[in-house]
């Protein structure tokens, strides 16, 4: 039953990511902009005058990732508790 729990957890995680993608990032360019800011050093962003943009893009990406991971982990644990 553990394999089923893992599969359902992954499906829930990816499903939440897909459902929230357009809501958080608007399009693929917005997503890649957030990824770019995550790899760019914060000091360099502040020097270029993009400090707040860097902060919000990093926050959006991290919130999106964590919501999906929490949904997947919750599904995995819930299935294990119910049927394990």
C-alpha cells in the first residue's frame, strides 16, 4: 500500500502545482523570471535596483513549491494512516 501512497502523493503534489501555476506566475515567462531571481545573488539585485522584485519573485516561487510539497506529503500521510 506504500507504493500507492507515494503515487497518490506525487499526483497530488503535481496537481496542486499545475492548478496554482497560472494563478501565481501568470505564464511561463513569469515562472522563469522567478527562477532567474532565485539563482541571482540578493546583493547583486539590490545593487541593480531590483531588490524588491527579487524578494517577491523568490517568495512566490517558494510559496508555490511549499504548497505543493505540503499537499503531496499530506496525501501520502493520510493514505498511510487510513490504509496502512
